[in-house]
C-alpha cells in the first residue's frame, strides 16, 4: 500500500491500518481472513495484467454490440 497506494493516505500522509497485505497471503506467510467479520481489500494500481484482461473484456463487449472493428494481430 505504501508503494503503490499512496493515494490512500490521509491529509497527514498516514495510511489506514491493515492486518496484512496480499503478497504474504498468496505466499502462504499469513492468513487472508481469520473470521467472517474480516474483509479482504485488494488495491490494484494499474497492473498490466489487469489492463490486458479488462481491455480484452471491453473489446469483446464492444464486438458483441456490433461496435468497433476486430483488428487481426500477429499474422
């Protein structure tokens, strides 16, 4: 959060408290949730993996609606 989520800091530059962050959960170092009352929040700061997935989804939605033109790649 302190590297990519700087927009989440308050006016004093302080960040909201967190119990853990996503990388340690994925690595199995810490639990993601210990009770049903806890919530997991993932902040995506524009990772290219998400950009590709969303771009594909938006392009498919446009084509499904008859909008735009499908451009052949790598021919």
